[in-house]
C-alpha cells in the first residue's frame, strides 16, 4: 500500500505529543483488538483512527533506513555511562511527573495474550480506573517496604504466592497497566501475580493503588539487568512472564543475559510474552541528531532510553535462552489524527516463546509384557 501521507514529526522522544491520544510510557493507542481494519483504498485513510497490517512500500522502507543512518552518530562514552548508571533515576523522575494519570485500559491484553487469563472470559467493562493513594495506604506501603522482598525465604510456605497454582510475573510493570487488568479479569483462585520494576516510584504507585491486593499480588523493586539479583520465586515455577515495552529500555549488551535469567524462572511449558518497539517505528524516525546511543538505541529528552527491535533479533535472543517459538509477529499500524489530517506509521513486535514441556518418561516396553512388571 502506498503511503498516503508522510510521517509527521513532533519533538523526538516526546510521548505526550503523539497523536491520537496515546500511552505516555509506550506510545500505544487504546483499541479493542489487533488486526481487524484494513486500508484498501488510500482515499479512505481519514475515515478511521487506525488501520491494521499496513504494508510498507520498498521506497518507504529505504527512506526510513536512510533517516536512521543519517542520525546514527553515537553520543560520547561519558554520556552513555551516565544514562546507564542513572537509568532508574530517569524513570523515577518520569513517574514522579506523570504518576499514574496515564493509566490505560488495555483490552487487547487478553485477546493477544489469552495466557494471562486462560480460564476466564473477558468482561470489557470490568477494568478499573486508577486513583491516588490516601494516607493510610501510604502508611501500609511504608510498612511493607521494610520487608526486603529478595531476602524472603523461598522455602517458606508463607512466602507470597507459595500456594498458588498459576503464577504470572510482569517485569517492568510501571504503574500496573497490565497487572491490574489481570487481577480484575483472571478470577482463578489459584492465581498469583508478581510484578517488578526498577523504578521505586512506579512500584510505590502500584502498591498504593486501591486495586492492589497483597493476597493475590506482590510488587517489588528489581533491576531486570542485574542477573545476580534474586527474584522472590523459585526457578522453574512461573507459568507466564510478561515483558511489555521494557526490554527496549535496557542497554542492548544486557538484554540477552536478562532474558536467559528470566527463562530460568519459567516452569516447563511456561511462556514468555513480549510486546515492544519494532525497527523503523515512527518513534525511531523522529529522533533528532544527538540522541543516538548506539545502533537503533536512543535516549529521549527525559533521559529514558529505547531500542527498536527486528523480529530476528528477538528470535535469536529467546532461542539462545533455550525457549521455542510460539509466535513472533510484526504489527504495522497506521495511526491517523483525523482532526489534524496527520498519519503515523507504528511498528511493534509481539512474541510468545515457550520453555519446552517435560517429556513423559520413557518406559521400557509395555507394562503388560515387560519383565519389570511381573504379575
Ligand atoms: C515504557 S515503560 C512500560 C511500563 C509498563 N510495562 C507498561 O507497559 O505500561 C518501561 C518500564 O520499564 C522499566 N524498566 C526499565 N529498565 C528496567 C530494568 N532494568 N529493570 C526493571 N524495570 C525496568 C521502567 O521503569 C518503566 O516502568
């Protein structure tokens, strides 16, 4: 399909100015389900807010590549080190400014990732809106934070989630855009949701949310790229690990080890779910000179960083961690601001990779005729 209009730029890395209304943390726009509206007649482009599965022309791809190349001079090492060393402080500042005002009701979570609520039918009206914390919640937060989560004894039967039968971990949970819909939608009594972020401000916002239920959920501060740090779960015990727009925030050199570390936590048959930025997404093409840290890795104006993946890169990372592909797709969307007659080409990648289920133990011959089973 030919591009009906050029991508219209706003300030590089600015989340708030993306159009139409989008999530400041990820740039995604609310929509009920993916892949259902196709633009067959370019003259119709301003009839809807978004179009699915938009095909890029060769010229469009070449022009995106050129734009990225022109803008690929990396910042000096000292700057790079500063952004790496203070990464969580920049995210703390982000959440201090935005708090949880941008809570988004992500209905697509359960259509794209039914593993988040396998036994439950989706009630689209049931998701909560987030409001601020009161003083008593703040007090209980402070009490809870005195517990060092990583130091919890994993052999302790009272450890959070120890008796659960379905365990989900969300890494880089932010203010809970995924966690709270899961808690609301998945009413399996055996469910327990662990969630972490390296921004203590974000974790505080999760814990002070009125929907936070310590009987069903544990939020804790954790740096995904610190592969030596303990998680409050045993290896081989998680059913699902969720990574939504978080891997892209890590330094590319740290991604592989982080995925390998997470893969250890999955039980056989468990899945890792990812949705993240794809190569040549509008957000990448908007970055101006002086924002590139390394190939396809940039720093935004607020100090937070973002990488733009290809499907192959993610495939390699997951398979190197011992996982097998269930899904690896690219979601190309054309977002439209009808009022301003602007078009924006978005590229996201969605992956599901599974840890191999345990193979049933081989028996020697048939029990009926085997010598090991005498009657
Ligand atoms: C773009 S936001 C996405 C937040 C959330 N997943 C969502 O979709 O709303 C990226 C999140 O990853 C977190 N993050 C970045 N690097 C991290 C790391 N090394 N360990 C844990 N969390 C990290 C940030 O604090 C931020 O909350």
